[in-house]
């Protein structure tokens, strides 16, 4: 389904500013739909012959819809849209006419012209029409709630025709806001409550106000109820701003352990301030869960921070022990353990700065690759490159994968490009820790390099570590390799990561290690989960 902007740009000559205004209406018109108990359809003129295109539609949550089928993209002309033509050409709200039928559903038509005010604040030309179509099949007894809803809806409809609704959105403000069913309070021009819905009354009761709201000065009530005087003053100022015709940002009021979100909208049909509409919503449980999540996230980050510190302590102790060991083989083993512990610490360091149990893995790979070139025992200057992106990985994959890459990268540097004296020996290991049959003569024009490539395909992560060093010997069998590094790699890939690894000769020489790791995990019940 095409978007509002796509349809308008394809079929009309509306300016970008006009389309932006239609987007603002479509982003805020659920309020008008619920107050009207009616479907709203946004129609734009297609030609001078009276043809209109529906570019957006919203259904009410307070009443049955008049349309079972979606109307967006529908182009209509002739008598069926005559009411839209009147509203568009005359610039007035059209309410005349008898009910019409859509199949077996009777509906009442209304048409509201849409204006975009000029930079000078004057009413501009009509750019579109909002059709307000009410399903009449359900008889409804006029109640005080319904009458107040409809009266407020008529005021907002006139403001659309004037170009003063919806108000501009404040920077950083999301579309989430109290809805009509959450709680509605209507104020007169003096700020006194003339109507409060039952849900609004209940929300204020949670804040500690047990009396009826009708007749109360709402701004003064907010000052009295708020636990924090500053919050009370800001909430009161928001009410007063709406009464002056402004559109203040949404405010929260905390009192007696409860939290209420408020949104104040000015009511000024035909440019005359007649009061304000205040939508309220009890968000006590939402904020309680938010605080619990913040506390949980902080605790998890602190745990990762402490694990990182402990791992760094272990690495420091191993490093001290390596300095005291006289046997070269033991010293090398301890230094390898230091590097392995440090690579795991990198993951926990990243997790300690993240708000969830996932890490941006590219930065970790770059740091591990840089460390491999610095600590590797080789006389050759080896370049490191990364192609593609690992993306964001869950912690359980990242921890094992970083150890695997650490082993492969370190081996690629040390054994793919050994010192000169080792290069002459046929027994020197390759990038994968294996023994080549014959050490190839080095080409001084080829820069030694290791490349890490990564891409995702069908919930699988494909990783390739390629070097242009010495290749694999004839008849090489990775399963029979006895080096500790390769054993660690095989155990982690096939066990923790539940993936596969293949060691093979590169297409142009050197060695390739190809890993395939599933990104979806199996839940305890056997179902796959991301």
C-alpha cells in the first residue's frame, strides 16, 4: 500500500509543505475520530473535474466503522463526492444531505476543508478535505459523555478548517499520547472544568483528589496535587498556555505514588479561544515498569563491568606468572591464555556500556585484529582489513565468536607469516596452525595481509578469515590437527556456536577459514527464537 506522500506526489500538485501538513493531520486525527464516533478519510483533489483521491483513513475506537474495506488509494468522482467538492470550493464544513448506504450500512456524510496557514498566520487556501462518515446502524442514546465528545469534535473540526489544528509537535515528542478513552476533561475560557469523563475522574482520584472535578480550576488543582512543586507549576502553566491558544508540551504529574500524563489542547474555533481540552492517562504502572527496567539494566551493566575487571585481573596475574616462568613453552602457553582472557574481557566491556544483552561486534573485531598484529611473534608487518559488517550480536554468540576470531587472527599472523628462520623450515605451521609441504618463496611486491569478511544471509552469519601467507599441505585434515588453538576453535564453533568451520587453501594462495554460525537460537520448547 502506497503511503500518503507517495499518493499525493503521484496524483496531485501539492507542495511539500502541504503534504507535511496532511501528515500532521493524519498523525493526530485519531482524537477527532474517537470524539466524532466516525471514520475520517483524507481526500485530495486530483483534477479540476471534481475527482478526489483518498490518501489516508482512520477508524474510531469508540464506535463501529462505516467502511469494512480500506479506502486508501480509491479515486472517486461525480455525485458520490459532491459534498467534498462543496467543502473544497467554498471552504466551509458541509453537513447537509441525507444518509447514504455502503452495502447494508447507513452512514452520514460530512466534509471538513483542510487549510494550511500562511507564514504570516493567516488562513491559506484549501488543500484537501477530511470526510467524516458516521455509521448510523447502531442507535445510541445521547448521554452527557457523547454530547461533550461531539461538541468537542465540532470545535476541532472547525479548527482544521481554520488551519489551527493539529498544533505543531514539540521537538523530541513522540506520537504516544493519552487517548479519548483514557480520560477527557473540558475547560471553559476561565479554566474551570465543565466536563470530566469517568476515566478522567478515576485518574485524578489516583492522585489523591476524591471530589468531583466539575467546577474546579484545573491549573490550581494541578499545583495542589503535584508532589513536586516544580512539576505542579509546569503542569499548571501548561493548562494556562492552552487557555491562551497555545499548544504546550505533554506533562506528567506525580502524587501519592501515582503518575498521570496530561496533554492540553486549545479550543479556538474561528480563532476565538473558548477553553481547552485536557486528555489524561494514568501511567503509574508504565512508569513503575520503566523504573524496574532501568534498575535491571543498571544491574546487568554493573555485573558485566565487574566481570570485565575480574578477567583483566586474571590476565594480569597470568602475565606476571609468565614473566617468572623459565621454560619458553610454558611462557608461550601463559601468554596465549592472557590473550584469550583479554578477548573475552572485550565483550564484557562492550556489554557494560550497552543497555541490552547485545553488542555492536564490528568494533570488537577491529580491536582484536589490532591486538593480534601487535602481540604476534613475527618480524613481518602484516596488514589487517575487515570487509562487511557483523552487525549487532547477542552476548552468548559474541563471547564465543570473539575467542574463535582471536585464535584465527593470531595464528594467521604468527604462522602464516613466520620469522625468516622459521620460513626456511618445512615444519612451520600455517595460518591455521598446520604444516605446509614446502614454504613458498615470498614475493616482495605482495603485502602480507589478513582479511576478515562477514555477511548475513537467511539468519546465518558467514565469516571468512583469509591470509595470503603460506598455504595448507597436501592431504591436510583439520580433524587430525593437534594444536591447542585449532582444538579451541573447533570446540567453540561446533559446540557453543552450533556452527561449522572449514579450513581450505585460498583461491590465490594462503589459507581460508570459513565459519557459518546460526543467528537464531532454539528455545527450550524447540522453537526458534532470534
